[in-house]
């Protein structure tokens, strides 16, 4: 089964580039099949990682929360299962 983890955070205004570099610099406990990093309006950063897993709720490495002074709210995380 292929599972995609989505991690999304919103930086404090004007600190989007710093959050982007923070997310790019994070090293996971193991390498995913694929990893992509995106930026969006309002200083948002999105990281998608793809994994082979035995179950949808498998134990997989995830990016941590950045320091509270860098973000405007808690990180949002979702898991998706590939259906095609």
C-alpha cells in the first residue's frame, strides 16, 4: 500500500522563506519513496512524502512542529492512501 503524508504549516507574516528552509532542512528517520516541498500564499509551506506501508496507520516518520514563534497555528497533518 502506498501512503502519502501531508504536512502543512503557516509562518508568521514575513517568515515564509525561513519556514520553507526549516522544512527543507529536516531529516527524517528514514527516507521516503518521494518527498516534495511547496510554498503557497500567506507564507504557507506544504511537504508531501510518499511511503510503502503495511497499513494506513503505520508508524512513519513525520516532520515535527517548528518553534512556536515561527508559525501562526499548529501544523496540519493528513494521511492519504493512493487509490490508483
